[in-house]
C-alpha cells in the first residue's frame, strides 16, 4: 500500500503579479491600447487576475476556482473576419520561437475547418516574435505579457475567448490540415466527451523525419487510471469545450512542468475523453523544447510528487489500484534519484531513492542505487565540509 510521504509543498509557486507592459518594444502608445498593423490585432492587456485566483490544484484538497471569461478593457476586434464568435479559438503560447511560430501558424492556415480565431500569447519574448507576427497577413490576435510561464499564457488566452471550443497548439508543433475538422466533428457528435485528442508523431525540428522511441498507448472514455499510469496525451493534440476548461480553473500556474498533465488528470475524474487514433499532430523535438526537459531530475521529482498528491486525494475515487500507484511512483522516484546522482547531487538523490524503496521494496536496482547514493553522499565535498565544521 502507498505510504504517506513528506512531499514538497506548493508554497512559493504562486504566479508573478503585475500589469503587462511592452518593455523595450520601441512603442510609445499606452500599454492597454491595441495597435492594428497588417492583419494582426496587436495587444498588450491586463490578464485581470486577482491574487486569490491561484489556488491549490484540484489534485489537492482545496481545488481550483473557475477562470472567469473576461474581456480586457481595451477595444477588441475579432480576428475571424465576419464572425463575432468563431467556433474554436486556437491558443498558441510562445517564448523566443519566432521561426518555429511561423511554421506552426502555417499549419493552422491550411486547416480545412475555417471558422476559427488564433490567439498568440507572447510570454515576454525578447527576440523577433512580435515583428514576425506583424508581418503575417492573416487575421491574428497577439497578446504580450511579462514572462509568467506557459500555464499563465494559456490561462490569459482562455480569459479572452468566447468560442465554444479551444485548441492548444504549442508554438513548435504542427497540425495536419484536417486536425480541427476531425476533432470538432467528434466533439459535436459525442456530447458526453469534454475533450478530444488525436494521436501524434514525434519528428525532428523540420517536422519531417520521425523520431523513433517508446510509443505510449492512447485510450478514450474514462481514462483516469490509464492516465495516471502513462502520460499519453500531448497538449497540442487536444481540443476541448472551453467552459469545461475554465470551470476546472485552467492550468495551474504554480507548476513549471506537467501543468497540462495535472489538468487532464483533474478533468478525467469527472468527464469522458474522446480519442481519434490517427496522428494528426506533429510534436517537433529540438534543443529548446519543453518536452526535452522531461528527463531533468527536478522535472521527474515534480512529476512524482504531483502524482502522489493526486493519488492521496483522489486515488480511491478514481479506482486507481494501490499496486499500480506504488509501481508508478516508485519508478518515477527511482528515475529522479538516479538522475540526481548522475548529476553528482547525491544528497538530493538519497531521499528520492529511499522513497522508491518504500513503495517497491523488491526492486533490486533501487537498492543498488540507494547504496551508491548514500556512499557518495558520505564522501561528497559538502558532507566533508560539514564534518570539518562540526569538529
């Protein structure tokens, strides 16, 4: 059975507050007045979040308050010419990815479903992102905010849209031309499903050469147990009912990684997911992609702690077997501890490897790496310095 751990709390993970400004943009207009250039709506808006808006995740006991659908005070014009409220809002957060963003926008422009708007939230880029968007000819809504992370960028866009559906496209990913048509069609045909996601392929930066690796098996319906055991949903492959995402509180802005995984887990407790088992999305792998940070020891540790909190508060209701939880968590803590040790950080590795053994005592490799970490910690320079200080 799962034993209660001493896991790291969420304090200190609150979002940065403050009014977004166009610092260093060479623009002397007030920050809350949009400037129309070319085909794009260029805006810098106040996200209008109160300090109390960010509450603990629904994977914890307090839950997350719904996100309000609030339009900024500045004048808005709909990027979807001739339609006040498009069927779907395409939300694209970006940070210093001007060229990749252009290619992502090209994949949106080829969609066979045309009733959409595009909201780009620039999370404080200091490259040519803004100028790149200004040169685009299609209608776009561009919003700049101070750097607050991908969660708050997506939440910012969620507060701007009144569409029935929302689609999340990372600025380094690509869609096949029928992506929106197929996903929206599935949501209309299946009113009991709150989101639909498609299969995806991982490619190189150019989006052409497929990268082989361990393929996770996707599934639809009531997926909480399966989703706890495996991260098989890629956010760029998701289209959801907008009010469901807002009612769930959106993405948890305190999380620097796995914020999407956290949201899908919370939604899965109460709703059914739809699956289109075809690769209609391309996830591009490159040195600066967030997915490449998934194997960092801090990221693995945060993922393990997120899942442990989720299981502690929701495991029984979600019908997640204790044996499944123990295996999943033990594997993650083991991987995080091993990574810390390989990075020559044995003091951080030891408690994680010990936690892995608590959950899965028969894992022989964990015993070996725990012994190695404890021995390394004993001879680590920091330990030697403490021993000399205490003499």
